[in-house]
C-alpha cells in the first residue's frame, strides 16, 4: 500500500516503553463460527500444520481456517483496525501475531481459537516480523516512526528504536524483514535509507545505516536471508544490500526499467513481500507499469518484461517456482493472471471475484486461496488446472496467512 502522508508524533515522553498500553486479553469469542465450525468450547485435538488466518478487514476479526479440509473453524473478534494487517507465526505454529493499522499487536492462540494477549504499541502501524529464534516480535511503525521489540511469549516491551534519520526527523518504517543471527532489515520511507538492527542482545540493540535512494516503499529478504531489496517510489530502481558483505554497502539495480516508457498513475503501491523467486530469477512488479520484471538472481540484471493487463500489486511464486500468480490495482483488481516461468507467457487470466486483495499458496502449492473483498468470500483454486475447489464466506477478506510461514526467513 502506498504510504500516506501523516504527521509523525513527537519523540517525547509518549515514546517511552511504559506508554505501550496493555489491553486485557478477551475471553474466547463465541461469535457465530462459520457453518461447519466447532461447537463452543475447546476445539478437538489437532496439529497446527494446516492452520492459518484470513483477515476480515472491515470488522476487526480474523477467521481461523485449515487448508487440508478447506474449511473455516472459527471467527475471532476484537483485533481493532485491520485495514492494513500482517501476520507472522511462532516457530511451533501454535500462535499467530497480528499487526493492525491502529498499532494493535495481537497474539492469537490458533489451537484454542482465542486472543492470548494484546497491546496497543503505536498510533499507526503496518506490519511486523518475528526473530530467528522465535523469542522476539518486532513491529514497524508509521507513527511514531521506528520499530518496537516485544517478548513473543508475553508481549512485554523490550526495546524501542526510533527511525530518527536526522536531528528531530523521524521516518515511517516499511519492509521489515527478519534475518539470520537475530537481525532485522527495514526501509525508511522518509529517510531514504535501509537500516539493519542486530537484536542478538535485545537490551543493547545496534543499528547500521545504508543509503537506499528516494522513498523506499517496501522491502523483502531473499529466502536464504542473504539479500535485502527495497523498492523505490521516488525514482526508478531497487536498492540492494548484500547481507553477507554489508561492508560493501548498498547499490541500485534496475535503474532504467522504465526508460522509454510513460510512467502511469499509481493507484496502489505494488507489494514486494509476497516474494517470487523461480528458476534462478526474481520476479518483481514494476511501479507504474503494466508489466512484471524478471531479474537474474546472480547478476541482478533484467532478463525479461512480461506484459500484463494492469498494474501488478502482488506477484507470488507457486512453491515449485513454475508459476507466478499476479493480482492488480484498481481498476483491474477483479482479475488474476498466471505466468509460466518456463515460457514466460501468461497462461491463464480469470476473475475470481470483486476486489482481489491477496493470495496464499498451500505449503506444497497444489492450491491457492484468493481473497475477494467485495464478494465477501475466499476462493480456493487448483494450481494444476485452475478449477475451483471451494468457496468460503468471509467479511471483506484481505490478507491470507498460513502457518508454514513460521518456518521461512523473511515471512
């Protein structure tokens, strides 16, 4: 989502960690489980390998779902403003941490289908991450700008790192990604920088700063944790940091991908977080372009441009890397296109519903779940023959997050 212009809050007394407001943990929600869900009380004994959450952005709720049976198990309410929400998972798969737009950080017990803990940690937040060892949860904030660190078990605040890039100037933070060795990388939209913070000693965090180019709007870590990429909104290109050799600093790649083409108005910022790497190439949406860019993952040179019907938002690779699924910004946001990475051709275009916001593959990629916000449902599709498998009612669904993300770097 394109960052909005908001006044940053001051860094006075309101920023002390004691000001993080703890909200009492609500009791398990009895509110109308979807048809086929369990009766009230403790759900039957089960594993966590096929569990996930669907964000219901308009109602401040999430649906607990399982993909083996393609069913909704429960609705959990009381999560605040989820108009821009992100979810990460504990390493054992039991808990999900939901980051809301209103600064709420909510720990959800997936096995008991209830809120375990909740804090209001900021005024405006757009996501977060979890550390390599699973002990730290980190929120990235617009206001106050910076990151905040919490104990993953209790949500007790541990550290506060304002993104003060110049005296009295604090930036909105985007693109937060966990890295090996208890590090986190993130971009400063207003500060034009990439920061890497080492939390191996959470009581004494250390941060290294790198130039990024104008207005980095999102970021991602490669699946092996070696590279951090920040897409640039204020200029063409992507900022790249090699985390194996940080002493070399950052550099810009794809600086001329729009050369000779008129840049179109941007109705919704593309997201890099979905991540698409396949066949030794990285597939990225172009800002203000009706195309997808393929980039060699070793030389970082552009290798292909795939024409699309609209401006891509998410470009996500099926786990085997053979397909890239793309959704679009308005006015083409009812559509999804599928690219074959071998032939580099669009092989399927279809409309799964109104206002498609997100997609999530099952762990081995046999199916994809697609949220259609204005159709108020989630569609489950086969990735082999594109046939429909299931339709689940949902209240203005947006993000879909499955628990296998908890075993992946940068997710």
